[in-house]
């Protein structure tokens, strides 16, 4: 990879609990408004269910529940960010999707040893932009290998 490519990273900025997080654009398939989600029995508490996204059954997780945050009443700003985790496509419910930004490498710092929040293990870095503090989400840690296996095993035939 050339220095010019590594010098900045294009990210999607989204909001959870008044904090701003980022995901690399290359892992995002789309950003969707909330739509009907079908519950799936016997899944992890943070798995909301599945949705039919343009003919493709897509598992959906609630990032607030995943990070042990307080529940949040959905609003017109609530979005589902469709991402690729490992080799599966998953929708992630977030409070709002705000921006697409180019993060320069020199604005990114490693996360502090203690952030003081339960989701600290999911953070790979922090970017400081003017008056904003952006938490860079480590997409490889959002779901464990076992959880990815469980999500992959969701059988839509059980729902019908």
C-alpha cells in the first residue's frame, strides 16, 4: 500500500449514546432507514433478528445492546448500517449516521488504556478533529468468532 493511500482513511461517522464512532467506508455496504425486523428465537440478546434487504435476508444486531448501553427510543434518525464482518453481511442499528469523512493518519491516536466505558475493547483508536472526538470501531471485535458463527447459522426457514 502506498503512503498516499495510508495517509488518510475514508470513514462513516455514526452516533451511539451521544458519542461518535467510525467505520471504514470499505466495510459499509449501505445505510438504511429503519425497516421491519423479524425476531429470531434463541439468539443472543443483541441480535434483533433479520430483515429482507432487497431480497437478501440480513441479520441485524443492536449496537447499543452489544455495547451494554441503555436502550434508546428509535427516531427518524435511527439507521441500519449494513457492513461486512468476516465473510457475512450484517445490519447494525445505530442512533444516527452523520458523515463521511477522510481521517488523516496523524489525527488518529491509540485508545487510552481506560476509556471508562464497557465498549472500550471494541475501539481501535481515537481521532481528534477540531472539537470532535471520534472513536474508531474495531470491526473485527464487534462480534467474536463464535457469535459470527451463530449469526451465520440463522436459518430463515425457522422464521417462515
